[in-house]
C-alpha cells in the first residue's frame, strides 16, 4: 500500500516543492491550491492528483477533504501549508476584511481539515498531520498583528492536537519556518530559505522512524536569529 497525502498551498512555494519531493519518494499526493494552471503543470511534472479551490469558503474546504478522500482512498498524511499575509501594517491601520480573510485561510481552513483528518486517523490509528505555522507564532512582531493572531491560533490548536492524537498513534507536528524566499512577499529575499529546503525538512519529519514523532520543528535562514 502506498502512502497518500493531502497538501494544501501546493500550487507554488513550499507546498509545490513538497509535492515534488513526496512524489519522488513514491507518495500518492493530492495537491490543492487556487491556481488551476499551476496545479496542472505540477500534475504534469509529478503525476500528482490536483484539486483547485478557494479555502476562504468553508464548504470548499470540506469538499476538498471529501474529494481527496475519494481520490486517495484514505488520507495518511495531511499537510496544512496554505497561508498568506497580505501586508505589514500597524494593527490600528488594519481592516476587518483582512482579518476575516486571514482567519478563513490561515486558521479556519486548517481547523476544518484537521478535524476531518482526526476523525479518520484516530479510527485508523495511524497517520500524520503537519501544520506549517511560522516563527511569527513564537514571537510578537510589530506590523504582523493579524497574521500573528492566526498563526498563534494555529500553534495552540496544533499543540492540543499533539496530545489528542497521541493515544491513537497519530503523529502531529507544528512547523515553524523563519523567512522563506517565495511569492509569499512581493520582494525577492535570496538571503531567506529556499522553499525546497523547507520541503526537505518537512519530508524528513514525515519519513521519521515509526517510534519517533517531531512535535515542533523550528528553523531559520542563517540571515535570521530571533531566538
Ligand atoms: N515565506 C515565508 O517567509 C514563510 C515563513 C513562515 C511560514 N510561512 C508559511 O508557509 C506557508 C506556505 O507559504 P509560502 O511561502 O510557500 O507562500 P506562497 O508561495 O505564497 O504559497 C502560498 C500557497 O497558499 C495557497 N493559498 C493562499 N491563499 C489561498 C486560498 N484562499 N485558497 C487556497 N489556497 C490558498 C496559494 O495558492 P494559489 O497561489 O494557487 O492561490 C499557494 O499555493 C504559509 O502557511 C505561510 O504562512 C511562510
């Protein structure tokens, strides 16, 4: 039986590199994102399955899980990677629309997918959930209030899941990357981590020995030291 995985935010950046590396290791992956053309090119490159949809809509999130389950049979690994921060701004200058969009994608969507996956994985007594958070959830950074609120929320949710999943033999990992050079921000940051390096770190967590679970994984580019 091959291992199966649902990866969100797979059209570009960290998620795209993760799909490539998992497919190369024989994992059957369903890659999710919004950009159908980018997903189609990833399918052509790796043979992965794809599903396009906007995670701002909770019905679309649940439909994604159902479609992934139907396509994969069972979902062994869930990687909640999709996320965004539209801009940096002092809290006083942010709007409710930004808050609600970030809440929907960065917190509510992973909550829903974790909930669905936990129902299946605890029944099957196997599997692994990886939530891609950010070192933003380890510190308080000015001008990152809305993004931080969601990522701190996801950190809390992931910590609870670590404990709730453990009795069932289900692994849960919180990943805290520092800066990564992707389309996440408008300007290129060659001094930041390469997305394929981040993907390699996540792949190593997923392929860790059966008796070993990585609860938290924090890493940064050499350019950063926010210890
Ligand atoms: N880059 C960094 O410095 C950094 C640092 C720490 C943590 N992270 C986290 O790492 C994760 C991946 O980020 P990245 O750097 O790889 O960013 P990226 O290159 O911008 O990729 C973001 C991915 O999320 C998807 N996404 C965004 N909004 C979506 C929506 N409404 N519905 C469905 N999919 C949506 C995008 O899909 P489409 O493009 O198809 O819309 C894309 O595949 C995020 O959770 C981010 O918060 C990033």
